[in-house]
C-alpha cells in the first residue's frame, strides 16, 4: 500500500510533464500491480487519491501513456463505488474518441472501461447512443473479427446497450445482424473457451435484438438458425449451460413470426433440439420447452410432429410433475396443452392419452394462473371434439367433471374460465357416462345460478349448456 501511495503521489506530480513518460508508465503499472494483489485496500486508497482527474489529463495530453491509463481505468471501473466518480470526471466522453483508434490494446481497454462505467446506467447509455458509439462498436466487430478479446468486449458492450428500444433499430441499421451471423459461422464447431464466451455473447445479443417480425425474418434469412442449432448440439455434450441457454433464448425469439415457424420446421428444428431432452439442468429445460411451445403455436404441423414423439411426451409428463422446479413444471404443462390445442389429429390425442398426460391437463385447469387454466380447458375441449371416446376413462379417473363444477361454483373463478369450463362440459355431454356424472354432481343447479351472472358471455354459455343438458336444441 505504501508503494501504491508513492505511485499515486508521483503521478499527481508529473501528470503534466511529457518528458516523464517512463516514470508515468512505471507508476501506472505499479497501480495495476497493487489492484491485482489487494483490490479492497487499493480501492479505498484510490477513492481518496484524485486518480481519476489525473487519468483524464493523461488520456487527453499524453498519447504514449494513454493505453496504460485506459487499462488502469478499466480496472478501477470494476468497483461499483468508483463508477459515479468516473462519470463526474467526464471519463466516458474522454474515452469515446479512443474507439476510433487503430491500436487494438487501446480499443480493448477503452471498450472495457466504457462498458463497466455505463453498466445499468440508462441515462449514460442514451448519451453514448447520441454521440454515435454504435457505429464505432459495429466497425470494431467487422475490422477486428479475428481478435477474440476485442470481439467479446464489443459484444458485451452492445448487449448492455441493447435494452434501449431506439438503439435496437440503430443496431439493425448498422448491419449488426450480418456481423453476428458471420461470427457464428466463423466459430462454428470451436471448443476453445474464448470462442465459447463469444458465441454465448453473440447468442444473447441476437435474442435481445429481435425487435419486430422484420428483424427476426432477416436473421433467419441470414442462416442463423442452422448456426444456432450447430452451437447447441456442440454444447449438449460439453454441458456448457450458459451457451445452451443463450442459443435457446435466441431460437425461441426467432420462432415468434409465423413465416419463421414454417422455415424452422422445414429445417428440422423440432427434431434437432430434442437432443436436449436428456438435459437435467432446469434453466435449459425451461428454455427448451419455451422454444418448442413457440414453434407449436398456431402450427398444426409442428403440433403433430411433437405430439407423436413418444420420447418427448414421456419427458414432458416427467417434467409436469417437477414440483421442485415450478417454472419447468408450468412450461411442460403449457407445451402439452399447446400440442393438443394446435393439432387436429386423432393420433396425437391417442399418444398423449397413452403417455398419461391427460391428468396433468386436468390439474392445470385448476391452476392458480388464469392463462394456464384457459389453455388447459381449451386443449381438453379440442381433444374431446377430436376423440372423446379415447379420453373418457382418463377424464373419469382424474375427476374432470367434479373439477369443472368447482370452477363454476367458485366466485373467484374468472368469467373467461367459467365460460371455457362450460364449453368443455358441452363436449363431455356427448359421452353417456360423463353425462351421468354431470347429472349426479348436480351441475344443473350451478348452471341455473350462472344464468343470472353479471357477465353476459357467462350467461349466454350457461343457457346453451343447460339446453344441451336438457336435450334441447341450443338457439
């Protein structure tokens, strides 16, 4: 610490002396050494030292020492308490011109320092965008594509800025999609640790940038899907969770536009990402389920591919009981419901029945989340319309009629859930055994009460269900 104090004192004395460059460099190296040996004590000394103003002067007036000063600053900016003083000393604005440097070391340290100082500071990030930092960052990615450390720092800086919606548009205009596609293609198959970090950062940025259908479609046209799938397959065995998570996030967002769903299905995405089904890592399971659900949404073809895969269905049913991981449990149930809702095939209904998935959908109908209740009720109604006979036994075993009755009786049940519960009851009335259960459970009395409900749609559906129950023709 004594040596650090001496270095700081010396810097303060000779910051304006261009002839003392060797001593300045020696002092800056001494500060880096002290930070490396004892961060906590070094930071407490640095906070009181006025070092930031000294570094600002060196950066502005001493080109030979500027790289080392930027390096010291990037280390100092790691400390949360030093970020505000860095901003007060105008260091971000002083560093920005250095992003136009041709010195890779300067680009690396300046980029790191800017990224660390601006992390989680929205106002400062917006300021950076106004002064055109995006163009510089995208240029660095293009010009120094072979420099792993520089590309990684640059991607992290862009990812930290990508929270700003106006910025996403600028990034797309600057051609960042093409650059990211090239990075994925260039590092395809690499297992080096540095490349893995870059691939993860690139995947995260892709996931963050997908603003609007146009951007998603453009990324797919650039061949990003195949590159992300290769990346996933490469890391299934190595077990790099962060890369799997990032790639799946990107794929899920890419699967939102309908035109992309079709292309992704044609490229065999559903089959290729199922290699991850054996994963025991909850965050990966969760993202995998979300990606498959997004692909099945509105796509009968996808629903039929997924709904006739015994391995997938068995894994889904396992995850439906994963109560220790509620997010995986919920997403597995939602995917099961989505497959039924979007398919039109008797084979899928039979396959889900054989995999013992029906009871989980009945449980889902009584979930505490309204959106999940409605998804389950709609799925069961569609499945009943396709093949009620196959489902009849499972419905009796899982006490579906009694569950629906409770939903109708409960004053806290939302009007939409009541409406969908009655729609499902109408389907069940086509089965003699289930009709008998409905009559024995005195559902008729509850339906009569609902005829005076405050919601017009509930009233209308209650009247229709009563008419079918009485054997009348609904009108």
